[in-house]
C-alpha cells in the first residue's frame, strides 16, 4: 500500500479532486467528538461480534478486527493516539488507525453499517450514561440538602419566607431546604426518565433504510446495554430528541441551581447576614482586602445561561432538518458535552459547600420578625373568631399602616390602638402571635410547622433510600 492509498479518504472513491483545506477544517468534528472514542469502539466491537455470529465474517476476521480495535483503544487510553484532522471525525480516525494496524480486513468492519447509525449509537451511549451520571450526582446533592434540613430542624431555626423578595411569613430553615430537596428529586427523575426513553440502539439502521445483510439488531443492542433496538431506521439515525430531552433536563436543573445560587448570594451579603460561606468555596478581591466573594454561586448562576443556550441551539438545529441524517446534526454534541461538564462540577461543588455553610440563627430569626410577617396570623385570629377574612384583612392592613408610619411592629402597638382597630384585638393577642407561633400554626400538609417538616423529612428519606 503506497502513501497515497493509505491517506485516501475512506469515502473517497467517487471523488477526483482533493478536499479543499478550508472545507476540511470546517467539516471536521474530531476536535470534539474524539470524546466518543470509547463509545465508538464499544459499538464497533459489538457490531463485529454480531457479524461473526450471523456468519457475515469468519472467526479469524472477527478476531483480527477485535484485537485491532482493542489495541487502538489501548493507544487512545494511553494518550498515544494521533488524532488527524484530515480523517474528519472520531469514527474515521479509529477506522483508519485500525486499517493502518491490521490492513484491508479492517474494511470489513463497516459491513452492514453506516457512519449515520455509528454516530447515532455512539452519541446515544454517551448521552444515556451522562443522564444517569447526572441523576446520581443530583441524588447526592439531594441527600446533602436533606441532611441539612434534618440538622436545622433539631433547633427549629427560623428563616423569613419571601414573596416579591419582601418578607412575607416566617418559615423553618428546614422547610426552605426541603423545597430544594423536592426540586432535586424531580430533576433526578427527569434524567432517569430521559435515560429510559433513550435506551434504544440505532445500530443496524445503516444509512437510513436498514440493511440487506442478515444482521441481528437485538444482539448488538443487548451487547451495548440497550433495552431494545430502535423501531424505525429513519428515526434511528435522524432523530436527536434524546439529546434534546437530556438538555431540557439539564436546563431545568440549572434553573433550580441558579435560584439556589441567587438566594445564597443574597443571604451572604452584609445586608442580609444570614450565612457565612466557607473560605474553601469563596474568593477574595485583588484590591479590596475585606472582600469575600461567592464565586461558586455566581458562576453557577451565570453558567445556567450557557446550559439554556445549549438547549435552544440544538432545538434550532433540529427544527429545520429533513429526515434522515444531515451534516447539521454534527452540531448536536458540543452542547451536550458542555452541559454535562458544567452540571457535573456545579453539583459536586454544592454538595461540598452546603454542609460547610454556617447559618446565623439569631439573624434569620430577627429578620423573620421584621416586615410584619405575622400580619396574616392576626387576620387569621380574627377570622377564627367569626370575622369574615376580607374584613379581617382590611383591619390588619390598617394596623400595619399605623405601625409602619411610627416605625413600630404590630406587637409594639398599644392596647388602645389595637382595640380601636377591632374590639377583639388587644396587646395580649398581638404579643402572643410570635414568629414561633406563626410557624407552628402552619400545620397543613406540606406546611412549615415542625411536625409537618419532620413528616416530610421522613417521607423524603424513605424515597431517597428506596
């Protein structure tokens, strides 16, 4: 074999002119899809084994190709593999390296297979594994948040609950943690649901129409750990909704982590003073020595935008592509890789950071008492005495106006002021409606009352351990 034959494109038989250098650069995906090398070789090993089982290849041919693929994989793992731009992508690089190693018999590996089903099976393998890995990492953070909820429930730490970022009603800090536990549980479920739906092997779909060779698609699906082969060859090579579903789950998880980040950023400011973030997960300023910056949370909040963009980018690519495969679909991978990498590290960082974050219970309790957070409790008191709630709401709203104009809290109002607003009110009633009593009174299912939070904790622990 001369050098010209050796370097010829594996698809080059129809072409009389060499590929333009700029086209080669524009066309190549090996710079990023080499990440699929392990999946590519696993797919090829399953394919060649099946070709032997059904009698398309001899046992000797299967052995040569299998040994050659394993040797190529060993080179890749050892960092001794030369990735070449002129070989376009991971698939052509591996196949060409196999040909260089074992000669023309390498060409038989591509029997009954196209790059279309090859790339589809590689990418599904990666995305399925990525979905399950993020599900596990989400579960780990969920366990951390659940442990934090249990820790702070023991002392019934109180936190102001907000609507419109205004103090609304007091809640238990544990109740706040349990809100994120609930979100993360749904996030984990989305990844696992997505992995189940993408648990189909496109291998054997060939270019788009299937193959005349007597392949056993169920055998290759089982060998690769898929539940079944895809039911339609056009869909098998031309669809990327499995990647879209993965990116959608990533985007929703990123939104939840961004909301958590925003709260931690606010709570760590001097103005709030609710928490002290650990030194290990913060940074300083190059000019202001007093600064302690919440960089982990700020980056997590900022990177959510990239994760959202990855979803929108692939949606935009897919929406205009006719069946089956089009080169546009080469744009499916970088966003998936990026979202997976981003969330992998953010989830790990939060699992490390949350147990080391110090909550200042005296500050959070004092903040919960400000802003007339027990006003609804006063209205509820009147309603329990038979006053229509809308009338009670108006009465208490008037009292809040009186208190705010004089810079006082509701429990600071005089007996006369309270009775003037409504005969059922007095100083003793106002002073009895503390933030602790407010929290204990929210005893509806899913509420912030300590026994309800304890109940939620027990159920969440059971689901986590199931």
